[in-house]
């Protein structure tokens, strides 16, 4: 079984600052993928970034980077230069790879960016 | 719009009534997923299809729930004899079977309120 833990119910950050959203996971699968999704108030889940368990380098996508520490089973999302539009729920998720299984999500972290 | 679309976006019903949600995935995606999301929680997997075949069902999918994908294109999720506990956002997602990350593309969801 897979489990995702997001311990921060809410985070506050000022515009233009960086913020780290925590995610730890547990799995017995030898190969897996880690995902971060953003869910604004409209409800749609927006894919942000992916990290494979065997990837040597941490994933980056624009202002998003994933701080992957395999030994600690953590996959924290770092958002640099926060913008007001980053205010949303953020979900960490994982699946066994190759992609034959479904995504397991954490409970999410609400991020509020203030001017 | 070539994204995942869901209909209706909002549904209010009385306890005991049946409701049906429709999902149109991205056209070239052969996998389709249904998730349920309650307030303050991450999405929980319900079921998924590969083409027209329903390959996996969660134990959350009670006998009152049924999902179909008759021609491997759109899908319907029906809830019979609705209960107040069924109130949630029902999210549909689609993906390619193969792909670099196997990321899921989500629709904006169908919010169900059972009175």
C-alpha cells in the first residue's frame, strides 16, 4: 500500500518569497513516481511537476522544483518567487511505475500568498 | 477546448434520488479515472478504465455506484439511492497508458450535494 503524508494544513508566504511544501511518502514498490498538483478554487487539479524514483536529479519546472530525498522518503515542493496566483491547495501524490496503477493523494496544503 | 470535461458541474438532489455524471476525456487518452474528493481531503480513487474495460474498483465504490465507459470514449458515473454521505466533488481524469510520467489530466469536477 502507498501512503502520502502532508503535515502542513496551511502555509502563508509573502509575494516574491520562496516557500517549501512538505510531503513524505511510504511505499514498498521499488519503482514509483511522485507528483505535485495544484487545485485552485475552481476545482480543477493542475499537474505541476513529476519525479521518478530512479531519477538522479531533482525535477524542476519553471518556478517549481522538487526536493527529492529518497532515503528520507520525502518529496518537498519548492515554489520560488511566489505570486498571488499561487494561492491554492497543493497535493502531493504517488503511483507505482510503470504507470499501471492509480495515483494516491495526500490531504493537501493550503497556500496563501499575500501582497 | 480539448481538456477533460465533466457534466454537470453542480448537482443538488434529495436523498434517495439517482444521479449520473458524465466525463469526456481528452480524445487520445485511453485511460479514464474517477476520484471522489470531500472537504479537506485529497482525491480518493474510485475506479478506472482502460478503453472500455473497467480494470480496478476501490472498496469505496459501493453497490450503489456504477461506472461505465461503453465505447472507450466518454464515461458515466451513476449513484443510486443517494445518501448525504455521497456529497462530494467527483473528479474525472484521463491519461495515456504509456508516457513519460503517466500524469493524469483532471476535469473541473462535478459537485454533488445531497439534501
